[in-house]
C-alpha cells in the first residue's frame, strides 16, 4: 500500500533522482502532486530519459542537471532548481557513489587511496552539505523538510568499502546536527537503506535469505518512506530510519 499525501503546490528537489532510490522518491512525491526537480549528472542520457518517462506518466517534473560533488556546480544546480520551481519545500539528498564496481575489503588500503577518499567525501558527504546550505533559506521560508539517504553500513560496517561506510556514518551524524541547526522551521531526517534492486554501480553477492522479508528493497519501498519523512512525520526530526526488510535485526 502506497502512502498518500496531498502535495499540490509543493516543490521538491531530489538529487541523484534519475534512477534507483532517487527515482523512487521522485515518483512518490510527484504522484502526490508535488512538482519535482530531478537532479543527475550531465553527460549521459539517463536524466533526459527519466524526465521524459515521468512526464509521459503525467507527473510534473523538471530536469536539474549538475554535480553535487563539485564545489561550484552543486550549489549552482540547487539555485537553478529553486528558481525554476519558484521555491522549495522538500530536499532529498540522495546522490551518492560507491566509487567501485565490487566491494573493497577493509584491509585493502591501496585501493582506498586519497583519490578514492576525495571522490566519496565530495559526493556522499560534502555534496549533501553543499545542497543543504544552498537550500536552507528557501526551506526555512516554506517550513519544509530534508531527507538524507544514508546506509545501514553506517551502523555496522560492511558496504562497498570502509570509506563508503565512513561517509554514510558522517551523514547520519550531520542529519542530527542539521536537525538542530534548522529547527524549528525545517525537519531533517534520513533513511538507511539495505540492498536495493536497482542499477547501483557496486554489485554484491546477496542472498535474500538474509532478509526477514525475503527480498531486496525496490526503489518504491524507499521512496514511500522518504515521502513519509518529508511530507508527514511532523514531530520527527534528527532521526535515521533503517529501511532494510529487517536485515539488521
């Protein structure tokens, strides 16, 4: 059963919104009536394809191309999206990268070099900060909300690399910090996804028997929870909700 809210007249920006969890969040917000700016990288047809498909479904979306991992392009993208939308009610900091196609063991320090650290920090941790800083005035004006996409690897390790785990743990911490910084006008929460059935760059050897609910999460599963934390949950802030089919139990 899908969560439902009347979001007519509301405006949202979803980073990394052209696929996976981001696309699930875009659909959840847009089907409730919000106008959604869909962010993804320039240079591929993924963003154009997603926006065209969503528009064909009758959803009100616009493209917001840009790189949240770039110190100038990320803030520029947020400013442009807010201008195009005429304001902002919800920011979903979803864009992220594992930086690797296969998991890297914790002891493999050679592959987790400074270039790898810089990439993941810039996209996964500093990127959400860039977007949040730029969006804060509009969100305060609207009395809006932020939802960050962290990871269950922030709590127990594992994941695609130790660096990835560290960036997501940092995002969990920043979720609490920003909840205090932006209160009382803006709520800030996060989800910590488990395995996602999507075209995520890093591929895992995964057995659904590890998950009490017996399957990997679909983008729509995560999108519904993001929708709830953004548009509902009026007395919830500073929290990170595990969305993993019970895996971490």
